[in-house]
């Protein structure tokens, strides 16, 4: 029996070792092949850069691109697309179209394999080869990762119907889709504003907090009425996000409402209101903001101190007064801001 | 006597088969996870996340104790990590060298007020300092209280939604945070996530970044490269599909700040504080039906120095074993308890039987084989079979980790032969030494030496 066990153990281990060694050999061979192909990739990169930036003729760049394998060419184009903008990006996309690469990516998007669909939509997004139809189809995909990647592909130039689809994803049961939709709406900025306004005004609005957070990404005064309205929401998270949006909009017509929110029962709302007033730079409510230096929550005290500093001389007067006063929360918060360098205050106030 | 030896031999065989079986399951699970991970991340655009105003904020907690040699490079590397609105909190844990002076000189520190109350009690904080040169940097100077206490002090002043716990001498790759944050975006049940830790010894490092990873040609660090690959690519990755992880390396892990604060932060009276926190987070999450998932993400990478001397390595392994014993002892109520699902039914039994008591069974088994052969009560073929199962299996397992790493990440363009050599050599001498160190750890734990750390020596990185 012992000999049999010995034989079986040795055989299994031997086979496994042989398989693993072969795999390592394959990996080494592939690595060498990759190294051998590097000059061709370098040449293609140089030709593409020349064609994109120096307006060199298309043919050498296309020839160099076609000399590469499709995944290599796609990787190279994506790498370059990340580093160019404006006309250079348009030209790069034109070259990619001539080489037939976005078409290949679109074909991948129609694949039955989710991994291929994912690769395809990511390649299209990164090449900025927008195809609203493809995105619209993939936003309804059964795989969350594909939906999220499709949402990433929506940008300022996309059709307004896609923004409606994104807003619809804000209450999707898959968290990655919710996050991708929120991030894409925030990145789209003003282009998504009408959709977000309509959503926030509607009675069927299950995720106002997420919509308000996304709206903060694009500062657009068309959001002012809904932001003002939502600061009265019973949900503290919605009120805090609406207050933050109000502060980000920077409209003087929001100042009165922000001032009223300084006494909100929720600390996040008070902090957001103080930050908003600081961003406005309006010194009139400095006295009310200075009262928040005594707030029981550090975040509120910090926001108040930063806001006072941003209000200029009147605000700093309150800060110095608090710093020189009795040792306590207000003095600490005031000193915290007074020792900070100016560039840090700008960063922290946002 | 002869009967006892035979019983121990069969026990050793049973244990070896159980261990081999578990490793085989982990190997398959890891391969499947890596395949899925590779497909999910192919062509991913991390910069979208970098630019997004809705990404969660992160505070890095870097405890430093006598790290004057490496602290400047480490902090500079942290400040230039790719992540929007990153806060770096360095906690000087009562260093007796020039750690704080170096930080003051290099980063122009000025006194600041701690942003927030002291939610978790710590050793007295002497000062909180903010940098004029780097607005995102906060330095906490406190009296010595150990790594866990330093991390708690960092937790108290951190403001990020997530906190990244690390060692001050860990080198995190620039895009590692963008990668390790992904589970938190895709799953609200995730409470912690960790990335891969790699061995930096012998690699070329410049300005706190690893320029060219190299396999050490010296045995001790070389074998540890293979050990780390096996632990992360097979162990932690494999557990992702089998109930999640119980360990997030103290060198690089990301946690939800509010959950970590709510459970009281790191425990001070243990040397396994990283594992203990993860087990506690999962335990509390499962008890209160809150988030409790702990995920390992293979592609974010942090580099760490491993001990190059036998004495330091012995102390480290002794400490790890005491830490494991302490965690198992504290949370023994979880073992076999269906209320804690996979944690109670799979993970805790595995860590108790295989990881904690494994060294004991292995030592007894080896002793029994030798005695059995000397007393001629054990068939030599049976003894060889035992060793083949118990030791021989370790070689393909280690090689599988090397192959998985090379196929998926291709980090080492040279030195594959060294990796293979270390995968074999690990079983000749090193594994037996490690067995002794781990047994010593158990004996010391049983003897009451539960929170003794032992000195670790560090070298600068640049080569």
C-alpha cells in the first residue's frame, strides 16, 4: 500500500511540475516575442505622433499601425488618446478609423461574451470614438461591469437620452452601476444639467442625494432653483448635498438661504453652509459664521474658520479675536486656520 | 511506543492530505478569481476615477518608529500617489532617532489643531503638525505606544471616507489606491480591502519608486519572495471566492473609516493587530447585519523590505505566530458557529487547524518519521510517501504561485530561474527553521509573552 501511495504522490507531483514548467517556458517565450515586437511598436508610435502633431501624411502612420497586431495597435492608440486633446485627438481618431480599429471595437461590443463587450466599450470610450447607439444598448446590459463601462463612455457630447438613462441608473440595484452613473453625470457637467434639473424637480426622484452630488460636478446656475428647493428636504443627507451645491454655484442670490442654513440641526448642513458662504466671499454674514466657531462638531468649526478667512479682513478680525480669546474650541479652530498657508486654505475650502 | 509512532505518522499523513486538499482548492479558486479579475480590468480607465468628484476620499495612515533613514522618500512617494484629495497622516510613534526632525526639515511643519475629537484613546499626543510645503500632509507626534496605537492616533485625525493603513517603509505603487478602492465602489458590503505585498529587497528603487523589480539572489530574501507570492496569489486570492479573507496585511490595507472607528480601532494588547481588526470587523458586521466583506485585490501593489538576517526573520515569524494564536484565542467563539457563516464554518477552522496547529503536527510528524525509521517500525517507502505528500507538494504549489504571477503580471523579466530555485530550496532547511520559529512563538504565547514585538532593522531604499 505504501509503495502505491508513494507512486501516486510522485506521479501527481511530477505531472504538476512538468505542466508548471511548461507554462513558465511559454510565458518566457511570449515575453521574448513581445520584446522582439517592441521596435515595431516604437516605430508605429513615432509615426502616429508625427501624423497627429506635425500633420505628417497618413500613409506611413497607417502602414506602421497595420504592421501591428490588432490588440497592440488598439493599446497604442489608447495610450496616445490619453495624452492628446482637441484637433490632435480628432486626427488620431481619424487615423484609427482608417485603420479600422474602432470598427473592430464596435464588433466586440456586439459579442456574446461579456468580457469582449467590456473590452470593446472600454476601447471606444478611451479612443473617444463615441457611438451613442452602442452605449445605449450596453447601458441595458445584464453584466454590471459592462453597464458601468458604458456609463463611463457618456460625456458632454452625448445625446440627452443617454443622460436620462444614466439618471435612471442612480437607483440601480448594482452599486458599481450607480457609482458609474453618478461619476459620468458629474463628469458631463453642464450637458447633464437639464436632465438632472428635471429629475430633481420630478415627484418620482428616488435618489435626490446622488443626483445632487452628481450636479456638484458641473457648476451651472440652472441648478439654483432645485438646489434652493432641496435645502428644505426632510432628509439631512439631501439637505447637506443641496447646501454644498448651493455653495458651489456661487450665486449671491443663494447667500440668504445659506445664512439661514447655518442654524440647521444637522452638522453636515451647517458645515456646507459655512463653506458655501466662504466661497461666496460675502462678509455680511461673518458674525453668524463666527458663532459656528463654538459649534460642538469639529467639521463645522473648521468650515466656519476657513469661511471667515475667505471673507477677507472682517472675517479674519473675528478669527484673531477668537484665537486671542479663552482657550477652547473656538480658539483652536481659529488658530488652525491662521497658521495655514494661503494655498492650503484654497484647497481646503473646496 | 511503536504503536504511538505509527499513530502519529498516520495523523501527520491525514493532516498533510487535509493541507494539500485545501491548497488545491485554493489554487483552483485563485486561478478562477485571477481569470475573472484579468477580464474585468482589461483596458480599464483608472484616470476617470482619478478625476471624478464623487470618488471616496482616502487618508493614508503611516506609523513611523525610528524610520529616519527612509521617512523622507516614503512620505514623498505617498504624496505623489495618484488619487484626488489624498490626505497623508504620518504618526511619529515616539521615535528615539531623528524621524520627526527629518520630517520638520523636509516638509516645513507647523503646529496645527487636530481635526476632530479623539474617538479612540491613544498614548498622549504631543503635537499635530501640518506641512506648509504639502497641504495634504499631517504629522502626529505622540509618545510611544506601538504600531496599533499609532494607527489609532492616525484614525483620530484622518478625515477620509476610507483609511489606508500601511507601514512607513512600504512603497505603494502610484496607481495602487485607484485599484484597491474599486471593491468599495462596486459593493457597499465591503468593509476592508487589501492589495498584494511584494518583496523589494534587491530591486532597483529610485525616489521611493520601484524602477526594476529583481529576484534576490540571496537565499533568505529570495525564499521570502516565493513565500509572499504564494501567500497572496494563492492564499488571499483563493479565499476571495471561499468566504472572503481574514487577513489584510498591515503593510497595505484599505478600511472604511467610520466602521473602523465604530468598532474601536486597533487593539493594543496584541501583536496580530491587523488580523484581529479584520476578524473583529467581520464579526461585528455579521452580528449586527452590517457590512462585513473583506476582499483581496491582486493588482494594487505595495513593496516591502523583508528581513535579511536569520535573527530578525526569526523574531518576525515568532511574532506572527503569537499574533495568530492571540486572534484565534480571542475569537474562538466563531469557530464552527454557523451564525458567522463562512467565517465561522470555514475560515476560522482553517486558520486554527492548518495555520495555528500545523507547525505542531508537522514537528511531531517529522519526529515520528525519524524515530520510526531508527526503531525500524516504519516502512521506508511509507516514510518517503509521507515526505512526498507533506514536503514534495510544497514545490508545485510554490511554482504555481510563481507561474500565476508571471502569467498575470510579468513583474520579473529576469531571474525566473532564481524563483524556481527558491521554490525548491525553501523546503530544504528554511521550512524546518520556520517551523522552529513558529513553535517558539506558540510556546512564548503560552508562556504569556503576548505583546512583545522585538526590534526590526531597516535600511534605506535607493540603490
